[in-house]
């Protein structure tokens, strides 16, 4: 029984190593990847906004 539980454990969090047939893994890892996507999009928007403000068009003197 313990060996069977080890067979179903995750080796890595890469998408091709996750047993997607198990609903608990699918929901948890789906939410993890969704959160990472939202953080990545937010950081990208912040970076682009910063670069825009640093360029001549959006820069303002104090």
C-alpha cells in the first residue's frame, strides 16, 4: 500500500510529470499555474509601464 502511494507522488512540478487523471493534482496544479500566469502578466505590465515612463514620452521632471 505504501509503495502504491509512492508511485502516485510527484517527482517534479513540470506539466508533463503531473498525473492529470487525479482530480486533486489537476485542481491544485491548475490553480498554481493560474497564479503564476497572473503574477507573470502583472510583472510584464509593470515592466512595460516603467519602460514607457522612462522613455522621453512619459518622463516628467520633478
